[in-house]
């Protein structure tokens, strides 16, 4: 009887080891994700600097931010509308490792630059981008200086292959702990409106944000396409 128990224990142990080996063998590696990252970088770098009435100019990305993010690709650009005079900034950043995105999102970054979040203004909004709904988190920040108070409004969402388009950092942290998702990294989209002297209505904000995101629809699709994580 004792010999049978030992034999069963040995078989069980070998089975567990075999299952673990199989699991590790099928986990995607950085090499498996390389084709995705190559296409992601090409798509982000191809984001047009001019479309419709919007004319963009690149904004230098601080060295400290690049060191934190280790981006596979990043676009930071200020856009002006020649017809309306409206202005907005666009930031798209994609990291090879999901963990590198974990510390980079509005509630952390902007307060670090001296802005104070108006927490009661934070909310999930649904935009219409390329004729389909897209959810984003709207943040609002304020900073006083000289004789005026400045307001910064940020529309933010993420994209991950197989994980869709999350609106919060919790999804990024969960993906960072998932060995099957981690090699494919994560991307973040921000549209930033600076309006120090007056306020846009919710409808005006939506029009500006949607018009800047519309040309990015193929990029959003690529960065969230589940085919890459299979």
C-alpha cells in the first residue's frame, strides 16, 4: 500500500511539472510580440500632422517621461483649427511592456506638474469616433497663476491587444500581472484641452475631441486587435 501511495505521489508530481512546463512553453514571449510592436510603431508614427482644418506641430517629450515609459512609439503634438481658432493637444504612447505604462496616466502625471484635479469632474464619457461609440475618462485639472486660474481638460483611454479599450488604470495593472498579456504592452491616448479664460460646453468639447480622434480610428483598431494576443 505504501509503495502504491509513493507511486501515485510520484505520478502526480510529474503531471504537475508537465503541466507547468506546457504552460510556460505556450506563454507568449517578447519575440512573439515583435511583429505587433513593429506595426504599432509604424501606425503611431504615421498619425497625420494635418487633416481637415487641423494643423499640428510636434511637442518635445521630456527625457524624464521617455525614461519612465520606455516607449515603443510616441506622438506628442499640438493642433490648431484654422477655421475656429480652437486648440488641443494629442498624446499617443505605446509601451512594449504593460508594466511601463502603470505610472503614466492623468491623476499621477498632471498633479506632478503642479495641477490639482477637480475630482468631482472626473467621469466616463462616450464619444462617437468613426461612427462608433468609444468610451474615455474625462479629467479636469486647475492651476492658479498670476491673475487667472487655468483649466486643463483631459480625455483619456487605453488600448491593449485582446483587452479592448479600457478607461482606467486598474485594467492596465491587471494586464501587467498577466504573463500572456504583458509582452504586448499597452497604449494610451490623450486629448488635452487648455482653456484658461472661458469654458467649452460639453458638446463643444466632444466635437473637438472626436474630430482629433477620427483620423486615428485605424490606429485604435490595430492597438486593440485581439488577433495579436492569440
